[in-house]
C-alpha cells in the first residue's frame, strides 16, 4: 500500500466515464481533460487501428457511416458494456496514453464508472481491458453513485437523494442514502434508443433512410417531449429515398420528433416509477422535498424533466453540466481513495 502511494505521486491517476457514446476522463485538480466519442477506426476484419493507433475518438466518429469497404468505424461498447474486448482495449490505451503523457515508467490508477446492472463477466471485461490498456490498479464504481457525487448531492447523509442518469446505452435510476444505493433500477434504453426511434420514424413516415449521426443531430437540435416556448421548430434532414434509392431532403418538425420519442421516453419514465415504488416510506418522504435529479446527455432532451414531474408528482431538475457529472464523480472518488475504497470494487480484491 505504501509503495502504491509512492507510485501515485509520479503517475497521473484518472477517473473514466466509459460511455457507450462518449468517454470522458478526469484528472485530480484539473477536471475533465478528455471528452471524445467511443469510436475506433480499424482495417476491416482486423483489430489494427488506423493512423498508427491514433484513429480513435473524434477522428474515428467522423468516419461513421462513411467508410469504404476496407475500413470499419466501430463503437466497441453497446448498452453500456464492452461488446468488443480488443477494440475497447485499444481505445482505452489511446485515451490513457493521451492523458498520462510520457510517464511510461509508472502506470496510473484508474477509477471507472460502470452501469449498476452489469454482470460479473462484464465487470471482468472492464478490468482486463483497463489493465491491458495500461492501468496499474483498477477500481469500479456504480454510475449512479458517481453521478450523484459529481452532481453534488448529499449522498452520504441519512436522507434520500435520487438520480436518473440517461446515457447513451443505459438509464440508471438510483435512490441513495448513507453513501450507498438503497434502490436501483437499470434499463438498456437511453440515448441510442432515441436515435433508433428517429431513424425508424423517418423510414416509416418519409420513406427516408438517415444515418445515426443525422438522427443524433435531430435529437440534439429539436428533440423534445414538450412544446418549445417559442413554438414548434423544424430542421432539414437529408438521406436516401427508400423508393427511388436517390439522395433527397425533407423537413421534419419537433412535434414529429416528439412522437418518435414516445416509446423510449415512456420506458425510461416507467423505470423511474418502478424505483419509486420500491422506496422505503421514510426515503419516499425525503424525495417529496428533495425531488429527482436528471443527469447524462439524455436528460437534455427538452421538456423531459417536466414530463417526469407530471408522471411522478415530484420536482425534477437537470443537474449542472449533466454531461460530465459521472466523470466528475469518478474524480472525487480518486481524490478520496482512502475514504471510498471500501465501497468500490477493485481488481486487487481477486488476489
């Protein structure tokens, strides 16, 4: 332990929000130092990362849906867990090297946020990927706990704090008290499913095939579950006509996108309701006053907090800097390893 602490003085230890859509890295005292898409470009049929191992993140995302037959742009995580072990290892290695710099003589300790509902096999995949990517010691923390800490909620107090973290692959719903999770629900429905719903709506309604990057842009620009204060909005969408096979454009409104998002948003609200139904009476009474806090990119869909408030009867608010609160929470764990380590899973537990 003493030797590990000495090594820590020379390494850049980091907290990682290993997300389906984006990976964020925090460093103690510096905040978020890396925020890049979880995408890797490889030569097709191999695990050879292009550009000498550097075709990762922003560079690789620009290739999604546009690659020739010899190249694949891969998102190695699906539904919040590792779907391609080798590609995830390459991606993590690139991000760790980018943050850790040239300190090759000592490896960093890494705190990684993971979905609360993943299996032991999926956890082992995270450990192995991080270790082979260059981590000295790996600690895992549940995403809802990291989100709650990053959002500044009083999760260590004897009162209920509720977080709904809507990421790319999973939605994590947790009621926390006394530095632990009292109630937790996790579903593999989140931002990616919203994109899927928009793709399917455009195909069904307009006979227009659009890519997932286009669907994501539609979601970000005019995605909503309630009408905008200044009225409905519109966006021009370009894709391939399913009948003629030719490129064409169309205009879609926020009201149509709202209709497309009904199913995934409805599933998320059902998950929140299930968690509330499991809360102990005293915790439920705290939530009447404390309300629900929304985090993650999906929380930024216009009107989601209002709709959730109507469904639950509780106040709902989006936390400050919702996109980074999980990553910021891992940094807090990193800064207080001696205090929090007993609440985290570590690869050292296996030895």
